[in-house]
């Protein structure tokens, strides 16, 4: 298994950050892993998400990198179900998501000299 260069993200990690940024912009600052997985599947059919273990390992790495922060849900909010781990995008995580999104954006098409203005 090859080691990755410092500062590089795997496609799954990039996708997680982009979905987290979209959630933040829609007013949902905190999210849990299962809800994130559901959103990823709905939005893109996420081929990179092969198992929930894959997702939670990636969430842990992103937290280690300082791109996500997490906390346990309040017991009162659990309402009879197990508490969930809630994740939030950090400022650095939002910047990384923006960079990833910019890298994927198609380059503006330049007009050729023969095209009308």
C-alpha cells in the first residue's frame, strides 16, 4: 500500500468535505455519519462509499487532519436510541472543500479568434 503525500485527500475524504460544506451552507452545521452516507448516496450514488466502516475511518482521518471536529450528541436528544457522534466542518475543512470544488470546476471556455464576440 502506498503512502499518500502530506496534505492530499482521498476522493472519499474530498466528497465528505464537499457534502459537509453543502450541509453547512443549507443551515445544517452538525451532521452524523449515517445521515452523511445517505446524503452522499442520494446526491452522487457515491461509489467511493463501500461500507460504513470506510466512512467512519475517513471521518476519523479528517478529524485528525483538523478538517472536522466531533462531539457526542446530548443524551436528551437521543430519545431512546443510541447517541450519535456529530461532526462539524472546521474553518480549515471549509477551505479544503472550497479548494476541492474549485479543482473540479470546469475551466472557462476561451473564445477562439474565429468565433463571433
